[in-house]
C-alpha cells in the first residue's frame, strides 16, 4: 500500500478559508514527501444534505486533488466493530452508563488529569451493570492503562497529553471519532496526518489506541488555525469566509487560493506550481489572521 496523507472533513456545513488552508497544507505536505493524497468524508455524525458535494467542489476549486476514490466513514462500520471486538476480547473495554451531566458533576479520581473521565463505571459489578442496562443504553469505553501518552509532531515537537477511558462507541451505537480515525488511517495506509492544531490534544489518545490495536502511528503535523481579528478561530459568523460568500462579493476561488498560498510564504498560482517552493519546516508557526479582501 502506497504511503499517503489525507484531508478528512466532516460534512456538517460549508468549508471556510481556514478549512481550505488546512487542506492545501495537507496536500503540500503529502506531495512534497512523495505521498499520495486521499480524501475521507467523516460522516458518522451531523451530515448535512448536500454538504459533501459542496465541500468536494470547493476543494477542487482551490486546486486540491486526490489520488483515489473518496472514502466515507458510514460505509466502514464492519471495520470499527472488528476493532472494538478485538479490544473487548483483550479485556480493554467496559460499558458506561454515565450521562454527560453525571460526568461533569462527578468528582475527579485522585491524581487524574483535569477533564479525564473519572472511571465511574469502570468497576461496576455484573449485577450493577444489569440494573443500569434496564434504564439506559450503554456506551463502550476503553479501559486505559496509562493516564498520559506522548507523540512527536513535526511542528510542535514532543507533545504529551491526557489519556483517559475515552468512548469507543456512543450509547446511540455510533462509533466514536477517536476510534474511527485510528482504524481508517491504518486501513488506508495513511502514515502522515496534517490537521489543525485544535486537534492536537486528542492525538495522544489516538496514538495510544493505535498501539493497543497493533497499528502504525502516523507522522503528525498540527498546523496553526486561521483566526479572526480577535484571535478567535474563524467561523461562519465572521462574514465572507466561504468560497460562496466570497464569490458573492466578487472574490473568485483563484484569488482565495492565491491568498492561502501567500499566507504560507508561497508564490501565487496553482498548487502544483507552488509545490517546489514548499518546505514543511518553513510552515508558519502562528495563526493566520483572516481579513476579507476587497474585490
């Protein structure tokens, strides 16, 4: 299987320029290192009708291409079920009946990192589980044996983060993101993950889970986000931030592409033309402040 990088949007809405910049970076990282580039639609939750087609169109409009058919998570349930079954067979899972409110209100376990699941359901007896099953459905949690795990990131260096008994399958039967992304990356041969640095805190959990499943850990590069003038992560409320919004005020996709490249210190033009000028170690380490250009 050829080594590959990827971009994996959730089809919950339109991509904004921050999403597109991350996609451009993921493409440049992959192509500059001789990898294929893949696109995966992470549609396990909150898919909006028509959003996937809009996202694919916008990616193509700024020059992002992919080297294989698009993969969708909703088509891969059997892979996730198999991974959870393997973990369960090794005694690495347990049922959890906690609601979000109960978790928030529960006291933290001694010496547990802030925000970690307190382990409320970890040691329930068989009888206690039977009682709870009669009143509410259970999620499936990982029985973690560590509280912290470290990863290497190309831009951030060594990063250590919390690993708790995180959810593998929600109580509505939907596979949790942290499991799906690990299984998908390994199955697709993705050995390079470039994504926004807001996802860095979840990466130690994913790397730890990969080791439990005997799967390779990708190379990681968490890139700075695009922010508004207040330094807050860019969102739809910040005005003309999608290709459709920008086109409506006279800014074509080609100009947006050029702005994205210029924000990375690269010459305007096609991504292919910018590729020889791209070096991963020269990627800016600070967020890019978006200012809507004049038509």
